[in-house]
C-alpha cells in the first residue's frame, strides 16, 4: 500500500501519466497480484484451494474490499492533495483507539487546572495588548507582531486542550 501511495504521489501532476481511475486501479491490482504471487511462490505453493468458499471469499475480497477501497482512495486523491489524504490516516486509527489509553491517568488536580487557567488568562491579556497596540498604530502590524500573536494563540489553544482533555 505504501508503494502504491508513493507511486500515486509521484504520478500526480504529470499529464502524460493521467489515466481514468478504473485503468489505474486495474494496474495497481495486477501489480499487487504479481507481488502476492511471488510471495506465495517463495512460500512453496502458488496454487490455491479450489473450493466454492474460497472462490466466494476471493470475489468478495477483490470486488468489495480491494476495488472499493482503492476507488475511495483515488477519488480522495483527485479531490484533495496527497498530504491531506495521507494526514487523514492517523485520524482513522486514532478514532479506533480506546478513549482512555492504557497506562495513562486522565485526572488533573484543582490546583493544576487553576494554574493552567491563570496562564491562559495571562497569555490572552498579552495577546490582546499586542492586537490593541497594532490597531492603534494603524496599518498592517509588523511580521514579528503577527508571529507573536500567532504563537500566543497556539499556546492558548494548547492550554485549553490540556484543560479539556488532560493526560498526565
């Protein structure tokens, strides 16, 4: 799958390599079949059992799981950039994890919460003062002021996230 994702990223933007999704899926599936066949050959036997259950399982695997998954993947690649599609994968795995990870205590003392709230208020006051000073000066604020405001916003958000979902 990693090789297919890399090939998709390299192929993207090259008009000479553009082809319909169904052709691209067929090439990827045939390549996968050859690679799996080579692995099976190395294991000793390339022959599969000739039973009805095996045939039904293979049809389901190829038509439903593989083809549908690749169709969704390639549709997402056409709609969104490769980086955004790749970034979505950790969110899927994170959604499957338990709410409280094993080995972590998700409790925060009242004093810790109060300290974080005070820190958040201090950072918001500093951010507000910077924005008011920039507004009074008129015009566009300097890059350093904009960066400082953004940096403060990131820290405020991190503190609020820690208060909302503490992991210690």
